[in-house]
C-alpha cells in the first residue's frame, strides 16, 4: 500500500493553514453586509487578509489549532491500528513543523505533552468501514473558544418556553447564540443535533459540520429551520467578534436523531469563522484533497 | 488608527474611548489561564508560597507590566529546539476566563491594558475605571496576520506551563486592536449583550 505518512501530514497542513473555499466565499459575502467604516466590517476585512496570508505562508489560520478530530472511512481489511499509528505520527510531525500548536494538556497535572498526543481521546479518531476500495480521511480542527460556547438543552425548557418540538428547538438554539456573544469568534457556523443521548448528541452536532456551507439538510422541515435560524441569529445584532453588526451566524446545519421517549436533547456545537475542515481521498496510488 | 507606544500613560488611557482603533508599538507580555491563576495565588492572594523561580520571574514581570499591557494569547512558536523563538500564529484567546483574576492583577501591577477577545465583565470594567486601564480587542482567529506585527521574541518565562500558557515577552510594531472597554465605564460588550437580549426576547415571542 501507498505510504500515507506524508499525505496525512499534508492533510493536517492544509486544514490548519488553508481555509476551505466555500467558507471563504461566505466570509467575502458577509463583508458586503456590514456598513462601511464599522468595526464589524473592519474585523471581517482583517479576517480575510489573515486567510490569504495564512494560505500564502503556510502558517496556521488561528493559533488555536484545536482538537484534531479525524473521521476515517476505510475499506474492508485495512488495519485501524496501523491507521491510528499513521495519524498520530502525522500529528506529531505537524506539531514539530508548527502547523499545530501543542494543545494536549493533562487535565489533572496541567502538563502539556508538547506533541499533541494524549490519551485514547486525543487526538480524536473515529473509524468506520465502508464498501469499495476508497480510503477517506476527514479532519476538523475546532478551537477551544468556540468549543466552550457549545451548549446542550434538555427539553422542555420552561424558562425559554421551549417545548419538545421544532418550535422549541428554535428557541433554545437562539438562546445559545445569544449567550455565545462574540466569544466563539463570530460569525459562527451552528451544528445542531436533535435527539440522541447526551454523548451521541454532541458527536452528531460536530459531524454535521463536515457538510458544505450550502449543503442543506435532506429533510425539508430541517432545511427550512436551518435557514430560519441563520436569519434570526443575524437579527440578534451580535456581529463579527461581538462588535455589533449583521453577521452573527454564516450557516446552520441540523440533524435529527432517534431519542428515548423521556429524553429530548438539543445540542449546539458552535464553530468559529475559522471553520477548518478538509478531506483526503485515497484510491490506489492516487491521493486527492477537498 | 491611533498609534500608541507602550508603556502607556494615564492621560493616554483616559483619552481613549470605546470604538477607537489603536496600533500598539513596544514591549508586551502574553499571559492567560495558568499565568493569571499563578499570579493570583502566589503574589496577590498568597494562598500558595513562591516556589522555584517564582520570585525571580515576579521581579522581572513588575517593570514589564507597570503601565504596560498583557496579551491573552497562546501562540504557535517556531524555534523551540534552538531557542531562536519566532511567533508563527498569535491571535487572542477568549478573555472572560480571566474575569475572576483580571481586576486584581491590573491593580497589583498597575497594568493599563488587557488585550484579548470576547470582552470581559463588570469586575474588570471597574478596575479599568480605577487603575485606569482599558480592554483592547484583537481580531480572534487572525493569527498569521497578528504574528506579523510581532517583530521579536525577547524572552520567555514559565515555559513549564506549556507553549500556549507560558509568559512570552514580545516586541510588537503596530499591533492592531479596538478599544471595547474604556476607563470611563464604557463597554461595547455590555451594550451588545443587552441589545441582543432584548432582540432574543422578541424572537422568543414569535
């Protein structure tokens, strides 16, 4: 099999330093929404200059290179143990090359391992076997600032008048956006899961963030709610960096899950504007990136 | 954009208002969660005795923080093996985590400015009025862009806290920030929070 160490390192480099084109396009459209001379517009202009500079210099878009979250879709018979080793080696090398900040800290001793390895949960690697002969590795880098403003609600929520239905979901998501203010590096992208348990809900709210900016839910009622939540979040006036303005949320991604009769969780993962996610596709000797 | 040299005088701090765009030039230090906890416990609340090089670092920090600014930043730093340090990516981290410490640190060191993102709360705003000081908002995530304004790394303390949490002493040129909390009690963050709360209330009734 093709030696994948360099290609996986390239996936990390690309993810950390080169913002995906669909995200950049969305930010460019947002600039035009903000008033000339406003702090909001100036923030977005700086953001775009930074995107170009990071790409040209191959330096991290954001110094918080986050938790590296890998999703590996592998053909039958491929060793996940070897894939894990390959990925962790690439992560160590990417840290040495300053594509990643050493970000893995022992929660009890506060000691930073210095190489982005920790326990079996750091970096996060999910494996799933798929049909066919194509290996796909997706990587998302999600920083701590936006991770900290994520939220999970158990419905009903009487304080917000949110019942156990889509109307209730809308209310708690708007509450999460208001509470986040600019602290998750607005303008953000919302990943929302409805249902599941507390653990699967958070996982699904991140997984939806692998969708493209313009990719709506296949469920028409969720697709409509995604649009509505983006529009209504932008009526809150929080704006880029929380400076006030028209662009608070760039896009909303929603997914419905099965739930227990007693439980109705709504989980919101807030992704910062530096929405770093890339995909590597390996077929035979060919490697390509999206 | 107004250009300001560090350290900064009372008069200059008082002349700045919420919304002013500022370019900072001079020497500043980084400090975030571990540093604020360490400063508070060891030198302000004194709930923990100084250990190792604590006192030496404290003495070195005093002149740097007096009239100076602290930057809430955990940078990506190249040259760790050779100690020829260079900032590669250096945007701000979320400041509100230091709300419990910041006002006391400002008063203790006569610290005139705090750079970060997301803004801070009432305790820090009160310290800004007293010291006087200000909160300076950098653009979150603009890490490569901001790193370009860091001309030299002059030194590092407490590297055992880890690269993101260490105290980096840096020389900056035209480091871009916006005043979002001033010495007169003004806070853009409090204002946006209030307005967005009432907008949310309206949306919740729909």
